């Protein structure tokens, strides 16, 4: 596989999940017993990615701590003979080569990705949005990387969403290439009902050529006076250089309160330690709804 590098932007303000995200980055919010960003790093690693750059900002040092060794804790677990938990903690610190850089101003997702320019060099790279957790057998980003290997073009991860939802996201103009894979010919951010191309929207993952940096540097500020990654990807689409993969797996929006609850309930139901007890609890609760 050609894509070995990934970028995880995690420098947003997370205003939709305040006050939870006031002192704790939303990417560190829990899904049962792991922070959201760990699921994302694990997805990238399962897809064969070896080098990961996490874009953080002031106040997000806990993300760095999470992917580092915690010697005091590890010593305490050794003394208590908690071998399994010790092994789990040690694994987190060795998942991949993880690097960090700070986005000095919160000027949008495109601006955050631009901070990855020297890390990426001339290689193609994956972007995994730090608040979009996707759970499935076949890692979503791996499905995009395979499309990159096959077509050599940028790839966006897409799903069909409702007419109401698409007006808050992006809408893509697509032509089918093969099962679950499309050519993208145009896209629009936050379309009004008469501007909707299709119900396919970009959700949480993309694979981009290094050329995107030059495009980003020449893209004017867009919605919210921020540098929008979708504006730069639109340029690629109009140059005939973009494909889309309707990935398998369930996506949870950890930047929204409902998404956080859905992720927690569904992961808890299949959790090997608490799954059965949680199911019994939910059934009991459901009787009174
Ligand atoms: P969002 O638009 O969901 O993040 O960006 P946000 O700005 O935190 O959201 P709200 O609306 O205030 O709740 C998607 C991803 O891009 C990152 C975020 O951390 C998130 O993982 N991001 C966004 C950055 O790294 N830098 C930015 O300037 C903006």
C-alpha cells in the first residue's frame, strides 16, 4: 500500500460539545473506556499506516500524554500484577510513530492540514478527522487507501445522508466507477435544497496527494472566515482528480452530543466486559420509555 502517513486534525474548539470540551479536548472524550482519538489511531494502524501526525493546539497536551508511556501508572500496575491492563497501556504508546504539531490559530480544517506540509513531503497521505470515529471490520481509511492505490487520485470517504443533513454538510456530484467507488466531478459545501448534487456527503476521511498544499495556499478563506479543506478538494474534483468511496462501517460524530451517546451505547453493547450487563440494563430502561 502506498499510503503510509496520516494526519489527524484535533485542534478545533469543539463548541458543539461544551462544556465537556472546555478543559478536555473533544477528541479525548470517552467511548466506554477509550478516548475517541485512540479508536481513530487504531483504525489508521489497522489500515497499514505507520506515521501519524496529530494537529493539536494550546490545552491539548493530554493527547500527547495519552500516546506516551505513563511510568508511574505502569509501575503501579506491575506491583498489583495487573498484567493485562499493563500490556494494554504499553500497546497504546507503541501503536505507531506518532508526531505532534500545533495549529497556532484556529482558522479551519484546511489551515490545520496545512500545518502538516513538512511532515507529508511529497507523499500521499490520509486525513482522519479527529472527532469522527468509524467502527467496522474493514478500517474505513484502508478502503480509501486501496482506492488511491488503484486510481492514483485523491479519495474522499462518503455516505448517503438525509436531505436535511446534507444542507449542513457537503454534497458531491458523482459518477459510478465500480461497487462503492465513484468519480467526483464537483462538490458544494452546505448546499441549499436546489443546489444539492446528490445525497453523498464527505464524512471524516480522505486521502490526498501532496499537491493539496499548493492548492490550500492559494485557496481564499471560505465559510466562517476559515480555510476550508473542502474548498481545496473542490479544486481537485474540478481537475478530474478526485474519487469517492462509500465506506463500510458506522460513523459516530463525536463533535455532537447525540453522536457521543450513540457511540457509547453501541460500543458498550458489544463490549466483552460490560456488554451483557449493559444490554440487560438497557432493556429494563426501555420498558419505561
Ligand atoms: P469541526 O468543524 O467539527 O471542529 O472540525 P470544531 O471547530 O471543533 O467544531 P465546533 O463546531 O466548534 O463544535 C473537524 C475536525 O477538524 C479539527 C477539529 O478538531 C475536528 O477534529 N479542526 C477544526 C482543527 O484541527 N482546526 C481547526 O481550525 C478546525
